[in-house]
């Protein structure tokens, strides 16, 4: 996975690599990379638009406005898949599966899922992963060679091919913990009850026992829910509870989704 994104970075959008720094790609490169990935993902994934799409975007935008870090062009989409999952592309696009929205019991739980993904973007975890991949694979020489090649239609096409099926990045355990921690801060600044994030992880834990297939992908890309719950509880200890937990709109969207044709199963990759 990392290799695919890495190759794309090398072949398509690298313009500001600094070998000495930790991050080998710039914010502008991340945004370009994410736009290209988003095009590919949109052509592959069945999307839920309409009122649910508008609603998730509205929540996402409020949370993103409370994120620190570069001003990425955040945007939010719903994948019409039944599995509980969410993912972030570099530089702005966030996807949440319909299954995750339907598994959430209130708005703050959904906000927790989105805040975690926003935190991955705000903390530039994609740039970390790509940079680590370049270094770990001894590709610095290649990086230099690629930088000499001009972009254009051919590299864009190569990038799109490479990305097909490879958009879900696996972040490090530290990055995941940071996304939880920063996600909680984002939720609180944006006015949601941060306990929603903990509650959603407890739901994941329950689901893992009852319907393992629905959380398989999520669990393979994230630390165990128990570990995350424990850390988040420690972070929230002593913090005054409060903030928005639910809304009539959330209930309406839940009802809308429940009446739609069932979400599809995510294709196996
Ligand atoms: Zn994550």
C-alpha cells in the first residue's frame, strides 16, 4: 500500500523534496497527491450523496475548521459500504463508510470517527509514511532521478494506475494514537462531546465479537479498540464533560440510511 502511494509520489507530484528533512513532500504536493487519489477513489467507490452526504460534510467542515496545522482543502464523502471503516487521503479528502454512520449511536460518535481522520491529515501522517517509505527502501537516489523527469499526461496516468486499489494507507501505531489524541482536541474545540470517540470504540469492540467481518478492515489498520479506549479515557480524565452529543438531524439521516437499499460489501482487495 505504502509502496503504491510512494510510487505515485515519486512519479507524479514530487516538487519540494528535501533529503535532510523528515517530510520529503510539501503540503502542496500532498494536496496534489490527494486530489489525484480522490479522482481514482470516486471512480471506484459507490457513494451516498443527497441529504446524508450534505449532513456528513457539514459536520466534517465544522470539525476541520477546529483543526490546527496547514489549511488543507478538507472534504467529506460517504462510501456505500456496510463495513465499519473510514479513511483519509493525503491533503484533504475524508471518506466514511455508510456502515460506520449506521453503527454510530449518536452524532458525537460519528464526529469522533471524522475527527480522527481529520487529525491524520492535519498532522501530515501521509507525508510521514511516504517519507519513511522512501528512506526505508533506499529510494533516495531514485527520488533524485524522478525529480529530473518532467510531469505530464504520462506520469499522471501512471499515478492513477498505481493508485487503483491502493488508496488506504496504513499508518504507524504512533500516528494512530496521535490521531486519537488530536481528534479528541478537535472535537472539543468544535463543540462536540469527546466521549463520543470512546463510545464508538466500545461499539467496535462489541462488533468484533458479534460480526467480525464488519470490522475486519478497520481492525487490521488500527490498534486494538481496548488499547485506544484506555488511552482516551486517560486523556479525558479530569476534563469536564460537555458538548454536543446528538441532534434531530442525526436521527433523520439514520432513518434515511435505514430505508435505503442495503449497503454493499466492500470488495476484497
Ligand atoms: Zn487512523
